[in-house]
């Protein structure tokens, strides 16, 4: 299933091209700029190597065609430069080409982990590649091979599992899905290394960057924090997926905002150069995270020199590219960064662009535009939704008969944005009809017809509205990154209220949970007769109806343990706890 280490057949061309390049052209290749920070002609003037869309970096009118035009404008500019080195565009397509309205949005990785299905993950990645390249994007900032050990982390759902072996299986499948099929698309394996093992309360503030801004609530209490594992644990739990991804042919790795034993990963020369490039033989290039090098030191010159000498090859600036270019140029002129280091970085970048075939064909695949959001693509997403739903409790309720009269309620029943979670159209996602898709309620109605279904979000019905069965869909509001850090992990009070209200009204109550991670569910679980963990299923909510009515069986198995209480968080605490998990890794009824 996995290609051997990527066959690099362009070394001669890389070397020949490098010899022709000026210092300005070399440093331009090492510079990645956010698309709102630069005009295409300046991308040419400064020989910029890459442009990205951050989360929600969409054209004014967010359509696949306008995305393709936006990306093409940068590529056309790059074609006017002296050496015509193609510019590579990057975007976070972490669950489908999720920024683009109309693209199919797949379940997040937390759900794919519950499928245990590596072949499905490869197909998901290939479809994502097809929708990306329809818009001219050759580089996906995915897969995350984080191994989240603390479900209070707002990025838990970007991880496949708490279990390293499962992350390896599905992470390498995703890399192969992007890279070993048509259209060949560059994976970015992230975030190196140990991003999922940071300790609660260790995230630092960087006053020279963010002033005295404080995130609301528990925001950024663990994201970008300090991983204090010893080296053996770091290697066994968090490094292993990178070793596997390199063997599977990865040519790009994104460095983590987090720290290891108090040192920022972007300054970790031992791990970035000695271990990753030396011991593991990584021959691709390292990209920084968003303005992450500036967290190294208040002095920007020090940050740039430290990061490049630690092993960073391309820097996600993303705004003031002129400052980055002039600072790195000065560092080379002053001898603080060697030309050897610059040449190594540029070789690695050019190697990936040659491997992608971009020197022969730098543009997007307009022929794939009709496939964006197609029924065939949505069918695969629906399959992923079916296979990821985990049945945690079922006392004689599921599957529902198709002649059942149903009362449906809950904040997540008819809410596409809540189904999708973060990284959906906008960075943080949003509630409501954010794009085209099928809500769980619409899926239920398509399965059994609208006449048998009464819906009220708050579970308030006329007194004579009776039904034997109620379905309540509840869960987390969308979030991304540190803004999703959460130290309590309980359901919102209004969700509990709807469950209690429905409990009074129906004989059998089915609760469906939409969440990016396990939550503390003892109370809603006790109130339910059946309980389904549906994670963040994306646009194809029909897949939830498929398993509710038995069109397909429940096959999902937990990829993260459900703790009984907060005392069993993080995972090491659970493993030491005498009572064991409420639902352990691997649990799932069928
Ligand atoms: C974000 C994330 C990273 C993403 C990058 C570009 O802050 O940490 O996962 O790829 O910036 O959006």
C-alpha cells in the first residue's frame, strides 16, 4: 500500500538550477506568504516560493472557480520570473477542501480513526487531492499525525487517535492517498513533534507579538504548550508516525508551535536536523507554522537565525515578507547563516517541486473542477460517516424501524456548521448553513419521509405531539486550535435541558453526540436508551441516518478513550486510575 521512500530522480536538475540562482532567488524560495499580504506581481518581484491560504483564506466570492483563478494569478506571475520556478500554493484541507464553499467536507480525523479503515482514508485523501488540484493547490497542510494524550486540547479532533499505532496506519494511508495517486499532491505531515503531548497550563504568552491579549475561558491553556516527555517517550509516542510517514514518501513536514522540555520546536536543532534529517534521513523540506519563528525571541533577527540554523527550510511568514527576506539576507551577509544552509534548504524545496512535476505543468487541473462537491465524492464521505459512528449504548432501541414516528430535537439536529466543526469555510467554523450538505435531520427525513418526523430544536412540542421515540442531537460548537482548549469537557447546559425535556415526553430516547473528542457524558448517558458518538461528520449527515435505521450496521470503534471524570484526564491519569475508562479505546457496539 505504501510507496517506498520517494524516488528522487531529479537531483541533477535540482543541482543545475541551484547553481544558477542568486541569493535573492534562493531566499525568495524559502519565503511563504499569506495570499492577502501580497499581489501576484510582487510574488514575482521577490521570487516568492509559496503562497498560502490560512484557515478561511477564501476569495471574495467563495466558489471553486474563483479559488482556481486566485491561485492561477500567483502561478502566472511566477512564470514571468527569470528562472520560472513554479510557486507552490498551500492550504489546510484537513477534512476535504474545507475552505471552499461547495466542496465535500469529510468527517474530521477523530472520526476517521473510529473507522480503522486505511483504504477508506486513502480514498478520502485522494478525493481531497482532486478537489484541491481542481483549484490549482498542489500542497495540503495535512495529515496531522498528532497523538493527542489530553482531550482538553482543542486540536484533539485533528488527530486520528490517542494510540500511536493507529495514527501510523491511518497517517501513512493519508500521505499515500495524496501522493501515490493522480493528481500527485504534496502532503505536509504535522506538527513536528509531540504537539499532542503538551501539558495543561504550560502555554506561554508572547507579549512582543500579541500584546497582553488573553484568550477567553480556557483558550490556549494547552495548545502550543510544553511537551515534557523524556526522549524515550517522545520517540515512542510522537516521533514514530514521522518515521513511518518518511518511509511512505513524505517530502514535507510542518514544525509544531509547541516546545519540548522548554525549548520551542522551531529552535530545536537536535530534533529538526540531527534526528529528523540525520537519523531518520528526511530528504524533504521543513515548513514553519504561522508566524511561529517569531515566538522564539523578541528580537526578530535572533528568531530568524535560530530557526534557519535549527533546520527550517521554508518560513510561513505570513505577513511581512519584506522584513523576513531582508533579515535573512543580512544574516547570510553577516555570516550568521551559512550559504551551505541556504543551499540545503533551497535544494529540498526544489526537490519537492520537481517531484510534483510542477516544472512541466505548474497550473491546476481545470478538468477536475466539475468533480468538486460531486455526488460521487459525497458518497465516499457518507461511507466515512457510517463507518465512524460509534454505538456506546443501546437498550432495545436501534436500529429504528422505518415506520417509526419520531420527535427530533437538539442544537445539532439541523445544523451543518455544528456537524462540520472547525476548519470549515472559516478557520473556526460557524453554526448553521455554512455550505452545501445534508443535516442529520434532513438525512432522517430522506430515509423515512417528513410526515413521520416532528422537529423542534429546543424539544418543545404541542402537548398532543406524542411519539414513542425521540432523537436528540447535541454537542460542541465549532472551534479550532487553542480556542478549543477546554478544561471541563461537559455538554452545554442547554443541551442537557433539551435531553431532560425530551426524556419526559418519549418512551425511548436516542442521544447523538457531535464532538471533536470524548466528553464527560455520564448524565446524558443515564438519561438515554441509546447513545451514539457521531464526532464531527461533515457535510454528509445522511450517513448518520443510515446507521440509525439499520441500512448499514454500526462498525465504529473508539479511537479515543471516554473517561468517567476529569480525574481520568489526561490519558496517563486514566491508565493509572483503578476504575478504568467509561468506554475504553476500541469499544463500540454493533
Ligand atoms: C495554523 C495551524 C496549522 C496550519 C497553519 C496554516 O495556525 O497551526 O495547522 O497548517 O496555521 O493555516
